[in-house]
C-alpha cells in the first residue's frame, strides 16, 4: 500500500468530522473529548510507505487515525512504572504508559491533530520542540495556553511545514515534569524523499535522572549529580541493541532532553557522516565525515 492508497483508505473509512460528534464552537474545539468513532487506526511501521519508518529502540511509535485527511494522534500524560534496567525501577511520569512517550511520526505538509489527555495528578501541557506552528499551539502553559487540568483533554492542531528530528515535552512545571520523564521524539519525514532512503532509521532520546537507593521516584530537584543516564529511558543492560545488517544504510537520530547536561556521544567503531542538525539539513559540500 502506498501513501495515496493509505490516505484514500483513511478518508473513506471516516466520512467526516460530523461523524465524530465533535463540538463546533471555537471554545469547545480547544478543549474537547477524544473521538472514539471506530475509525481505522493506522499501526506504525507498516511497509510500503514512501519513507522508512522510524524505529524507537525500547519504545514505540504512536498509532494514528486519519480524519478528513488530518492525522489524528492521542497522547495520554500519566504516571508510569518504569524500569531503567533490570532491578532498577521507579515511578515516573510519561505518555501512553512509557517514558519517553511513543514517537510521533508524520510527513512534511501533513496536518496533525494531537489530543493530549491529562491523567496526571497535576496540570500539564505539551510543547512541540522546534516545530514551526501558531503560537496558540506551542504548548507553553501560562503563556500560550492555560494548563491542561487533571482529567481534561486539550486539542493541538497544526500543519507541519518542515522536516527533521524534533521532540515533545511537558511545558508546565517542566523542571519537575521533564525530570520525571515527560518527553518523546517527533519525527517529520521530508515530503520529497531523499535520493537514498535509509534502510534503518533509529531514534534515540537521551535523558538523565537522579534515582536514590530505595527511592520511589526520581528526584526532580537535582541540578548536577545525576546517576542514571538513559537512551529512550533505558540504561545498560536494559538498552536494546540497534540491529542492522551488513551494508545497510543506517540513520540515527539523536535527541537530548536531559535536565541540565550536554552529552558527547561517540558511535564506536563506525564511519558516519553528520547530515543534519536541529538547524536543518547540512549541504553535502559542508558535511564532515567522522570515523
Ligand atoms: Cu523544548
């Protein structure tokens, strides 16, 4: 199935927003409930798309439905029992049962609608880090929106006008909420596929934690002395290997939402080229191969 049939199937499955019983006033649109309309849910990672689906080691990709050509996602902010590595567990906060939350994956030019339901015991909001969007959709609690109260759902909606590797994270009491794990990756594939598609496309989100022996939760007040460093929420030996075959063309996307630190990362024993930063693609003539 290619992109066109995927879209047309999706639009055929749901005739329109009217079927969803969505409220129509502007005020109601901003805060509404999540549609449970029985429309087709698109499992991520299906073969045959015009992009290579991102693999989130130790994690997942967020499924979506298509409603009137809009990709509709649903994030649930909630407490999660999280195991960093065998024998090291704590109660964290995350999305849809995990920290980091599932990777959101879409294509440049897509219109996306992301419902965020707050099942935390505190107000929250979600900021779409690095993504160009209208101010009211930026997710900054207290600035661009009121925080999402416990039990409420906020509807974010915007058109993706760029491609690259981005992130999402809490932006209400963010020192606490990010330190407890409220983050995830947001990958936007280019509308015009690159000359060579990667055979494997991995997303790794790094973070850092302070988990004291015997503590029930990570300490969100720590500023310097972190003792657990993770990729996609896992520390070795909990980290899944990046499985590839010989001669495959591999892309690795690296995000960092650590509370305070930069991390130098060495990809040991491989020859690779830096092809993009969060400022966009690097022209071929300016790329510097690393070994
Ligand atoms: Cu950010």
